[in-house]
């Protein structure tokens, strides 16, 4: 029972529209390196986005350390917008400086 409840609490990726990829650049306002997925609050030129990242263990294994997601860092994210939350994006990759990390 507990495992089923946990699985139900996790969202599906079908909530994001892979037919409408976006490439966003901006500044990290806030970040979280938490389960089940890390996140950044990204201020782009015209909007503030909640960007869903990969789980911390995956980010760490691919070389994206918690320390890289600092407030004020300039980043570019490529990903898919949420179908109903107009300020949310699921990131497929993130570029900080010259380093790009694949998240999926």
C-alpha cells in the first residue's frame, strides 16, 4: 500500500508538451537540490519560470553539483512546457557557463 501511494504522488511526464520545446535563458533566482527532482526558479527576460530538473543523484552522476545551481548564475535550459501550468518547464538539459548537462 505505501509503495502504491508513493507512486501515485509522483507526476507523469505526459503533463509536459514535447511537441513544443523551449530554449530559455536567464538567471537563477532560487534552486533546490531535493527529491524527487531538483528545481530552479529562472528569471528570463519576460517571465519567471519554475524549471523541473532531474533527481539529485542523476545530476550528481552527470557532473552537475549542487554548488553549480547558485542564485545569480546565468543558465540556459532546453525542455518542455507544462500543459496547464504556464510557468513550468521540464528541463532536458541545462547549460551553466560552458558546461551542458543532459538531465534525461
